[in-house]
């Protein structure tokens, strides 16, 4: 009975200590914060609920901790120094202050973490696409520490320049390019609007080229006109023609030659044969 009373008294004392404790912690929007008191880990919902950033919290009860104030930079630095660091290159923002990033050195990440993959880094308050940063992990999440001052800014600019020029990842090439740089470039390219448009253009080109080749023709060039393409193509004997082709099913909207108003009876593949018969 004495042991039970002693345990109850210890738990009561810990609860009193908890309500009197202030702690520093990082928090993402909609997330929770944690601290350890007397060897027990407590998880709290922050108040206000939509808080994001670094805060000094004080528990209101066992479930909610209120933000008391913002910590100083030295306090944040002291907290981060307790966590495992890793050099990463930023790819693109996922939401709010959370960015997707990729390791600068894959082997280093495997050795330190036991895995190698793109990761989400929280509370990124500075830095931009392709910049190298130092992030730290508590084992559950990664937190932004600082931009890596040792990194070569010329490499960052080179990657941005190639992205602006819509250079395909497989054709990316410059001095000091590493496999990790190529990987993060590919990750960024997959999300870039310029590359989305380029991929669609390549798919359209392949579709038109295949249809023409099946009919015996050859694609020269094409222009996107929202609901149709204006296609310049040649027959097997080199005759060049311009036709308007529907994007829906490659139906001929305008053959470019007189078909007595029956243009839409043909598609791009059959049009090649019709044109060649007229010129025989």
C-alpha cells in the first residue's frame, strides 16, 4: 500500500512540474509539439491551433500547451545543436514553410540515417530552389537550421539557369555536376510548369508522327491551337501539306486540299493515302 501511495504522490508531483514547465519546440501548422518531463514524453496540441514556427510553450493541461513567446536565435541554435545534421539541396515548397529537399551526398545520408530519399524539411525560413542548406532531425521530422555558407553559389545559379532554359535532365551537363545534383534537378523539373508543357508537346509530337508514318507520311512541324493542331507534313515523295487536325481523335478538320467538304470523314493517317492518290 505504501508503494502505491508513493507512486500516486510521484505522479501528482510530475503533473505539478508539468504545468510549471516551459519548453522550446518547433511546430508545423496543424501539428503537435513534444517535450520530456521527469523521463516521460508528453505530446501537446499548440494554442493557438494554427501556430507555425519556433515557440516557447507552457502546458495548460496534459493535452494543450500555449505559446508563451518566441525563443531567441541562441535558444533555437542550442536546441538544434542537439539534433543530427545533414546537408541537403532544396527542391521546391510542399506547403507553407515546408520544402522537399535531396541530400548533397547520398552516401553520407545512408551512413547517418540508414536510408537515402527526398525528405520534407520544416520551417524553412530562408533559401530558395537548388540552394544548399543544413537540416537537422529529431528522428521523426527534419527541421531547417541554416543555409550552407560553404556551398558554391555558382552551382545553384547554373542549375537555375538550366531550368529556365528547360534543359531536359538527361541532357544536363556542366563542370562539377554530381549525380545528386542531377537527381534534385529532375525532381524540380517534374514539378515545373515549363517541363509539363514540354512533356505534353513531346507526347503530341509522338502521336502525330506515328499517325503520319503509319500512312506513309512524315511530320515536319505542328502548332497547338487549343482544340486542334495545325500540322505541316510531307508525303513520301516530298510534297508538303498543311492540315488542321482535331486533338480529340485526329479527325481532319481541314485537309488543306479540296476534299469536297468531306474532310471530317478522314483522320490524319488515312489523309496521307488520300493525298498521295490525288497526286499520282
